[in-house]
């Protein structure tokens, strides 16, 4: 099959396009760009390398992918954007290359990035993530699989958003969002379990009941952070509980930003104290 390229498109001779790739009017594709089968590139899109794009992606008009990071530390080093398969990248999305030699900004499979989303340098978006319009991700943000990010909000650098989390629109996300939870408001707070998303994902009644208990321990109790982790361990040893405990512990590692708080004592005292300590450590390093 012949490559379907509009005659006004500008394509660098070193770019590698699968014969089934379609390129719209006035699109610009630079060198060191590799595009996989059945991917479509809309009118006026700009792709710069080093950039790898997998199969069956739909890149809509005006998207700009693979440009240099908006990072003053970037010194022209060779870095990447790598995008998997079956993604929808809507109008005027921007995805920047990484800072750091050989490092990458990575988008997985089956994601939807709606119009005007910005993905900063060194971000990781796993699989089946939905990010609504006008969301800005700062550098080094990590969004785990099947998270849902509502529109018109910003995510601080080095923040991690857990799998199956739901973030409400116009929130300010400056700390890690625990998996399975719904976060909303400004300042953002953990409000409840993401029951609608979990049910749609096929979680069993037993799993939902266990996660409801975990939510009450974390956000509706008087336990300290250490006590809450012990209570979670006593609940059982399911895959979801193991993952939740790992996520909570990771959020308190040196250099991390801590957890989005909730309403309970755990969130408003113990975790906030840990968050403050983490920020002091980060400030001293800088």
C-alpha cells in the first residue's frame, strides 16, 4: 500500500513512516521520527525527533510532539518521546522530549489525551488513561493505568497519580493521588472511593468491600500513618491492598511530594507532617 501523504506535508528524508501511515495537509515531520502502521497524522501537526510512535495512533490537527523540553536544565542532549499503540492525541496537544541523555517521555497504550493537554518532560503515562481538555502536566509526572483526569487543572512536577484514581476538574494537584480514590477541590482533597470507576473496571464485590474498609481506615479514622498501614496489612493480602500499601510508602520516600490529604486525622496531621518533612529534605538538596 502506498503511503498516504498530502502533497503539502513536509517530511524529513530521515523520517521512517510505515507505508500505511496517513499524513494530513501542512504537517511537518522532522528527522529521527519513526511512525508505526495505520497511524494517522492530522493537518498542521508537528513531529520532531527523536520520537517513536507505535501502531494505530490518531494524532489530530495542530498537535506538537517531540519538541525540546521547557526546562532550563536542558542542554541539547539526545532524549526521546516514545508513544505506544492505539492512542488518541487530540487537537493542539503538546508532548515534550525528556531532559537527560537517553531519557524519555513515555506514553503507553490506549490513552486519550483531549485537546490542549500538555505533557511535560520526563512524564510517564501508562495505559488506558483519560486526560480531559486543558490539563497541564509538569515534568516527571507519572500517571498510572486507568486513571481519569478531569479538565482545566495543573499537576505539579514529580507527582504520581495512582491507578484507577479519579481527579475532579479545576483541581490543583501538588501531591501524590492515592490509587482507587476520588480527589477534587482546591485545595485538592481525597473525597471518597472511586466506586463508579472501579465498578466499570470490573472489580468484584469482595474487592470493593475491602477497598471501602481501606478508605475508612485511611480517611475516616484517628489512626496515625504507621497505625493505618498496620491496619491495612491486617485487612488481608490481596493484590489491590498490597499495591495500595506500596503506593503509600513510596509517597513518603525522600524527594517525594507526599500525599493529597483527606478529612481524617491521618490525612490532616500525620501525613501533613510527613509531607512537610519531605519538602524540607527537597529544599535542603536544592
